[in-house]
C-alpha cells in the first residue's frame, strides 16, 4: 500500500512539473538567473529549450525556424548556467525574442487554422500579451508594435461580448492581426 502511495505521489509531482506552462517558464528562467540559483537555472533553461522545440515542431507556423533557433541558443546556455556564466542581458534578449515569436506563431496558427475567431478571445489575448511582453527587444520599434497590439486588443475584447459587436470585431481582427504579424516578421 505504501508503494502505491509513493508511486502515485511521484506521478502527481511529475504531472505538475510538466503542466508548468511554457509561458510561465519564460519568466521563471529570468527569476532564477536573478536569484543566482545556478543549478535551478540550468535545469529551467534545458526544460524551456525542450518546451520551445516541442511546441514549434508540434504547431509549425511562420516562426517555427526562429523558435527552433532560439531553443538551440538556450540549449547552449544550459551548461554555462550551471557554472554561473549566464548574464542577464543576453538571456533576457533570448527570452524576449522567444516571447515575441511564440505569441506571433500562436496567433498566426489561429488565423491560418480556418474557422472564426469568436470563442478564441482568451487565446488571442494570451498571444498578444506574450508579444507585448517580448516587444522590448525591438527597442524604438516597440512603440509601433504595441500600438497595433493595443488596437487589436480592443477588438479581441469585443469577441467575448457576443452579438453585432463580436461579429464586427471578428471581421476587423484578421487584418489587424495580419498587420501585427507582418510587422513582427519584418523586424525579426
């Protein structure tokens, strides 16, 4: 009976570790770097690299190659992290680039997947927020992207309301989101 509880407990721990979202892992890596936890940072970078690679390969999309490249960059940092040789600046640059690409890839896949956007407001907000979170990598160009994201967020919020407003927002969003993706592709 004790073995059953032990196995069950280990299974629960494994599932909770796997369920940590890729989005949360991005910020966790930066927190671990700031805290100086070399072993934790090395492990988190490895997990993040693997997670990015898995998502890019599973979902494809216009940013797949870029995501795989960033996953490879992170993979190279893992052994250096265990020695305390990963500095905040370069790591933050990779993390923000991944945020921007990951959000853009998710949005692009939603647009390319056919069907309407009503019912996808939460996923769209998540993708746009991720892009906004990574936009600092763009420097002076981030303002233009953030303005476009803000405009699209207004229409995304209308998708939840239903009725004519949602239908109008659904018609406007593909052009807005397409513009955001085009800008991201041009910059990256």
